[in-house]
C-alpha cells in the first residue's frame, strides 16, 4: 500500500529585513519580538531613531503599529503608515487611556505626540496611554500591536530629578515595566529606544530580551551595554568605535550571538537630524534691540517682579480669562475644592451650579487643559475631581458629595 503524505501548510514568515551583516540580511522576527520585546540603544548620532523608523516602515503591514514620540520627530512616518496623531497636550490623561483602548479594539495605528508638555505631564500622559493598551479587554488581546517608543529614558528615568519628581517617576517606571512584562500575553510588543542605558530604568531594561546596541561613549553606558551583550571588557571597547547606523544585534528575534550589522536606509526622512551650521544674522545693535522688543521685555519684567507667575503662566492666565467659559470653570473649581478628594459627575455639577450642561463641559475642558482637574472625555458618564497637585494643598475636611 502506498504511503500517504499529509501536506502541512507553510507557516507564515513574519520576518522583516532591517539591515545587513557580513554573511547576509539581518531580519527581525516579529513573532519572537512579541514574546521578547526589543531595546535599541546608542548615543546621540548612533542612528537609533533611524533604526526605529526602519523597523516601523517594514513592520506596519504585518501588525498594528503605535508610535510614542516625545520629541515630535515621527509625524511624517505617521502619515506614511496611516497612523492617527494624538496630540497629548490637547487631550486629557483619561482621554488618552480611552483612545489607546479604542485603538486596540479597532486595530488603528496611532501616533502619540508628546511635544509641548513639561517632563511630569509627558510621563503622566504616556503612562495613561500605556494603561489603555494594557487594560484592553481580553477579547482584544488577539489584536496584536507594536508599540514603538523613542527616548524611553524620558518616560521611565532611572533616577528622579528631585524629590518632587519621585512620584511621577515611579508612575512612569511602573507603567512601562508593566507594558513590557505583561505585554506578551496581551498581544503587545514594545520596542524601546534610548540614548543612554544609565538613564533608563533598570526595571524596564530587565524585561527586554532582544537588543540592538550602537555607538556608546560613556563608561557607565558601555559597561551596561557590554553586560547585555555578554562582552568582555576588551570586547566592550568596540562599542566606542561603531559608525552611525552600525549596531550589535542579539536576541531570539535577531541572532543567537552578537552580530555586527549595518541598518538599511529608511524610506521616510528622519526629522531629528542635527541642523547644519548657520552663522548669526548681520544686524547692528539697534536692529537687534528692535527685533527682540527689549523695551517691552523690560516693562514685563518690572511689572511682574513680585509675581510668582512665569511668562508661560501669564499667557495661560490671559487665555483663561478671555475664555467665555472661565466663570463657570472658576465656579467648578470652588465646588470640587469643597468635596476634594472626592469626585462628582458633570450632571451633578450642572445641577448644583444651576448651569447648562454644555457650559459645565466647556469649563471642565478648560480646566483639564490647565491640569487643574482630572476628568473624562465628554459623555453622559463624565466625572471630575480636583487635580492631585491642588488636592495636596487643601487641608479642609472633605465632604462626601454635593448637596
């Protein structure tokens, strides 16, 4: 009797080419990346952002891709892959959480632009976005997503800048570590790029199993990078001599042993390149004073000498005072102050203040933009409470709700 051979369909090849080495092509296995995550590390000028860009360009046809962009360098790449840009400065933290969750459900590529935020707000809003990805319902875990994070040390720093920053740092580290640790079962594959290993939290680095390590110049970074690659002290010196775009690749998704590779060129232009040198303008002192409007600056300085408001604060205050909804916003703060730290609904606020619901929503939108309240996007179930920064300054005994 003839032997019957059963044909098995060929498994899909989800490897994408990202560079070349001495014996062939360097490919990134996206299936193994999902299980092991990826760290891209190199000093300024090493080409880490270009490397991240190259990976995104090759991978976005295979997996829903989300870009976390602290410096606003990936806008053209977002357009190239059809990603919707979320400007974090214009959205509340709760709104970013909701957007991330909805993006996963509908398999939408997203670009989170974190520019125009101070360091604390950048961490808080990125953490809110990550929380939405991690907290997606189980039925959406099959919607795999590649989360590409540039300048990861800005979102999960190894050390806090001050005691005041410590709580925010803990939030950033905990959330990004959680994204890397629990992401595999939830269909999330983080790629984290950073200039300096010494500045990125070791808790985050410990969850990453694939590495692309480029040029390093600082001893602490070289020591940590060498440890990741298993290099001896002698071999570690190679990291000082790498050319831009050269990286040692290692990990289940790349190569079993460290492999020196050259990353391929990108399709889209890198927007973070160092500008060319340009000399100063040829103007005399009087013209320079006119262009700087020095007289007006002196007036501002003398008028604000005893004020604690910064110029940025003055502009924000001016914009607030000119808003039609400013009186309602101020009344909302007064109400939320009385019940802090408790929250209430927008409907109850409207009823308590005797105001139209649209006016209350407009007031909450203004206060959220100023980081004065924590609230949700507009909707029937919208709630709000005073921001933690303001709650910390209140010593009154809180009441439970509105009368």
